[in-house]
């Protein structure tokens, strides 16, 4: 009888531990999502501010200013994502691989956002100004999934005990 009680108690304890672990993982994902929403301002406002500085103050050519501003803002975005949003405490990152994945994914994300905005305008007659908000909402989810589970995914070696 006591053995049966011990087995039931261990099973309940194991299930409770799994439930706590799942809740902890969901809370961590939720926090990463919130952090990404904060960090996600870097590419837009960083590009905007640096472009204005280079273009208006330093009189750098418009295209060159935009290119430099975009490159620097996205570099800062990558750094913040790597060190804060998706920080890997195990330190088993392959940063060169992540940089390439980040560039590929951000290019994909920009093309997707443009395509959604364009299609909303062409097929549904939605103003591109409103369409950008709709595509941004979709892009927010796609960006989180792509960055979290592909670009900044924990390495396989790190997940093994």
C-alpha cells in the first residue's frame, strides 16, 4: 500500500514539475517577445536618426547615408538581440553563423513586409499607410519566430545534458 502511495506521489510530483517547467518556458518566451518589441525600434529609429545626421549635418550622399544608417542600425539591432533579447547564458553561440542567418532573415522579413503591404494595396485597395501597420503586425510575429527559433536558437550541443 505504501509503495502504491509513493508511486502515485512521485507521478504527481513529476507532472507538477513538468507543468512548472512549461509555465517557465512560456514566461521566458513571453519576456523575449516583449524585449523584441522594445529592441525592434532600433532598426527604424536608428536608421531614421543616423540617416538625418549623415544627410543633413554631414552632407553625405542620400543613398550612401541611407545605406550606412541601415547597416549601423541593423548591426546594433543584432547586438541587442544577441546580448539581451535572446541571450544564451550557456555561451555556445556561433556568432558568425548567426550574423549570416540574421542578414538573410532580415532581408526575407523586409521583402515579406513590402509584399504584404503591396498586395493589400493592389488586391484590396488598402492604403499603403494603413497596409504598413497590418504588415508590421504580421511581421512582428514572423520576426519573433524567425529570430528566436532560427537565428538565435540555442545550439544543439547546448541543449544536451
